[in-house]
C-alpha cells in the first residue's frame, strides 16, 4: 500500500510538472532572457522579444529549452510532490496529527523540505535549461552537448553555480506555495462543507499559492539566473551578495531584482494552479482506478 502511494505521488507529480511547464514555456523562456540581461523589462518589451524570437527563429523556438525543462521538471515535480506527501505524514506522526491536517508551521516546513529535496537532486538540469534559454541554438545542439561543453570549458563546479540562491529561494517559495494551497483547501472544506474543492477552485487556490510563493522568492530567482548564465553573458558573478550589489548598482532595486516579476504574476499563478490541480486530480483518478481494478 505504501509503495502504491509513493508511486501514485511520483506519477501524479511528474505529470503535473510536465503539463504546467509546457503551458507557460514561451513566457518562461522570455523571463529567463530578461533575468539574464541588464536591459529594462516592460510588458511591451516582453511582447516585442517574443514576437522578434518568433519571426527570427520560428514558433517552436519559443519552446526552446523546453526539452531540458522536461528532463528537469518531470523528476523535480515528481520528487517534490512525493516528498511533500511523505514529509506531511512524518510531521503528522511527529506532532500527533495522524490523518488530520497539519497546523500552519509544520505545513510550511513540509513544503520547504519538499522543495529543497527536489532542488538538490535536480539542480544541474536547471542550470542546463537556463543556458539553453539564453543562447542561440547554434551554440548548444542538445542537453548532452550543454553538459559536455560546460564541463570541458568551465569545469564541473559550474553545473552547481547559483545553487545557494536556489536553495535560499526554494525554502520560502515551496514553503509558501504548499502552505497557501493546503490552507485554502482546509478553509474551503470548513466553510463549504465539501470534502474536496472543484477543479476551477483548485486552479484558483493554486494560482494564489503561486502568486505568494513567487513574489516572496523572486529576487533570489534573478540572482540564480545571473549566476547560471554568467558564462555566456560575459559577467563573472562570484557570490549572492556581490551579484545583488551589481544588479542594484546597474539597474536599481525594483527594476533589477524584480525584473520580469509582472510576467511571473501572469505565468506563475497559471503554472502553479495547473500543477497543483493536475497533481490532485491525477491522484484521485489513480486511487479510483486501483479501487475498481480488482473487482473486474
């Protein structure tokens, strides 16, 4: 039973990550391009960049790096959602909440630990995706090619450049995302009398979770991208503080560290909403299939 539960979580998480990220891939690529450069972000500039990329490189170029995203996001989401279920159970047992909803603090901790676990395991794939997103296709022909070139030209340590801001960003991001989503589901159950929210309600709760989580951790996301893409943008960012100082000095606090956040307010809630909803609905479907299976 425990193995089935873990397998269900892994499969549901993998599907949730793949569907959500593919849906917002063009916006994701555009955001990374802005984060990696020092020119100003405006919605008009974002639109111009998307349109310019489409004209010069074709429609599918907007999904460039999405194969690398899938290679990373499928194990990342699978591990994150599965780890979250396990951490919830462990913390529930520890605090004596078996089978009941966790209180706020353990709920936040479960989300943070789940995000940290997934980020640690899959980080080099995130690095590769960022490189593919900011470079022309002539530079790197495939995911494997990125790994080979970075290892040979910049050293294996480069695959973990930007790891510290990633973990520092994941703690509030994953913690607040899971916390908000679980809290909204709990409040909904208490006020509506329904055990489960409807799919549109799940999307809305997930969107709120994404908005809060991403806004809280966004400056560290910008720092992470700068450190990851430093090898191809001509910068040499050596630490989190120095990177932040340089961004603020060159571009200002809001325009630098929060560059592209307004795009994230569109992309983030959509992606997180789709992700949480897909996970929950796949979990419910798999449980139903397993219950009806032996009776046939």
